[in-house]
């Protein structure tokens, strides 16, 4: 069931999502060769405490950390570790969520570690642009798969592929609400649910340089590309208002 939010509830979601954006911005500035992904997780926890917010991912489904850190061919759900040291030329996806005043925030960015090659640079650029093209379609009267189509069309026209196994989601008083938000069009005959005022969704394209196929590592969390090529991930939580979408998870 899709839960529509009031303007007051959307404002509460804006508060927690802005916190997520602030913390991701701090983490982005910490990324450099030689640091561990554990270091980034520790900073995320400290910054959440400063804001009197709870980390949304710690313990969710058994996830052991507060921040998802996915490096290079890791698509999503990478587990921070003291042994994972970032090096020049890596890219790292940082996915983070908070709970504050009973509401969830969720956002993700991909960050370059020092100088990266042209393929990774283009991959990040296309993934980020695809997110915003998807957001533009999140308007009352459109359908959910209009978002999906905008993302898939742009990504594939640039020679990259869209992950099928993991998708975006509704968000609110729960981290994952209806509807699922795919980054590809799953049906040629169905356009998905009608988009309505008050819907709040997390749109999060996960884009691979090679095949869209993925597999899960032995830790049962870390998702990697099937061919070992790099992947990028960007995510915003948005709300649909009368005149179109607003991004909740950005620093104003």
C-alpha cells in the first residue's frame, strides 16, 4: 500500500533527509587514498549522534554497520572494514540513512578517490544525470515507470547497463515502503502506479560499466558486478507535490 504524506509530514522528512545530505557531504570530503572504509563508518556514526538521530542501516535485516561503502565493482551494501583501504583511482559509493522524529532519510553518492580513469568518470557522470532525469518525471499524473524509462533510456544510450536485482523504494515511517521504484522498465504493457501528490520515494539508479548482472559475495551482503567492472550509485529521497518533485535529501 502506498502511503501519501501531508505537507507537515513531508517537512519532517525534509529535516531528516537534510541531515543525511549533510553527513554525506562530510564523508565526501574525507574520501582520499589511504583511509579505510571503517573510518568513514565511524565518522557517519559520530555525525548522527551530534544530530540526535539514529543510523537507519545498523541492524536492519542484520546489516552490521551504519554506512554502506561499495568500492569499484561493488554495487551496493558493501560493509565497512578496517582492512578495506582506499587507493588512488578507486570510486566508492556511500549509501546512508537516518531515523529522526519517527521518519527515515536515505541518500547515496559515488565519490572519486583521487584521480580516476575516463570510464569511471563517465560512469559516475551518467549515473548522476540519470538520477535527475528520473526525478524530473516524478510528477502528479505521470506513472512510476516514466521514472524508470527516463533512467534506463539515458543510461543505455551512453553504453552502460541498469542493475535489475535492486531498486528504489517508497520511504517514510519505514525505510522501505511501497512502491518499489525500478531503474528499468519491467513491463511493456504496464506503466506502474499513478504518481500522486504526497508520495515520497527514494530513486536510486545503480549503473554498471559492463553487464547489468550481479552476484552477492560470501559475506551475504556485498553485491558485486558479475563481470568485475565498476558500478556507480546515486540516490535522492524526493516528495511529489502539486507542481512536481522536490528533493528532500540535499543541503539547501
